[in-house]
C-alpha cells in the first residue's frame, strides 16, 4: 500500500496549465500552492515545465525547500520549456508514459486551472479512482471559481444517470491552495 492509502501523503502531483491565464489570481494561487506544499513537508511531481502555472508552482515549492520532480515527454524535451532547476527532471518517451510516471510517484493529485492537458490528466486520474485503480485524493483547487462550469456539468451527469452520486464525490474541491494541502497533509503529524 502507498502512503496515501494509509492516509498519509508524502508527495503530491500537481496538474495545471503551462500558461498563466488571464486572471492574476491563477498565478498567485500556483505560487501559494508551491509554498504550501513545501511548508507541509511534502514533495511535488509535475509536468516539468518552467513556464506558466507549472513553472510558478515548481519555483515556489523549490524556494520553500521541497523536493520537486518534473516528468517531461521527449516531444517537449527539445523545447526551451524544461525547468533546469528541479530536484530531478525525468524525460519519458510519451505523454502516456508521463502520466503513468506521475501517478506512480504521487500520493495525491491537486489540480489548478489549465486547458486540455490539465482536463485530460484530471479526468483520467478521477476515472482511475472510480475504477479503484488507486485510492488517492483528487482535489480541484477552485481559484476564482475557475472550475464551477465543470462542477456544474458533473452534477448534470449525475442527474442524467451517467455518474453515480458516490462517484461524483471522488473529485473533491478546495477553495484555495492552503485548504487543498491541508486536505492531503493532515496525516503527517
């Protein structure tokens, strides 16, 4: 059993955008998340980029002394987005390998705003939880109500009979970074 299945998170995966978004609150929340991760004594794994929310959360976690592991697919490794200051940067063959490696390294999943890639990671990880492939926390950080439309849609899927109410609850929601980290770090003592 992993640490998360014993109720104790040691490393969190952060899914978020490689852009900063239009609301300054998104970048501020990414920085706050990195700071909160480090402050809780957690490690972090993420997509390995130095740009956007990804770079901001990594830089803040590193500044706080956290272990930060980036996992970058080969298709992006030749670009200038790779973060050069990480504890460790792993280059993997494919996007699929990236997601699998991040799942293996993490005890919980925290999701900041992002686009298609973030949605892909979010949906896959909560689907895997529904299928009982893992029992790790999956927590949306609802900065500036960014995720409200998705949350309303998921409620619609329950009403329409495509998602059981108990499975809808597999995706938890935090109002901010501090609350999200408290939700996963409580068992560290």
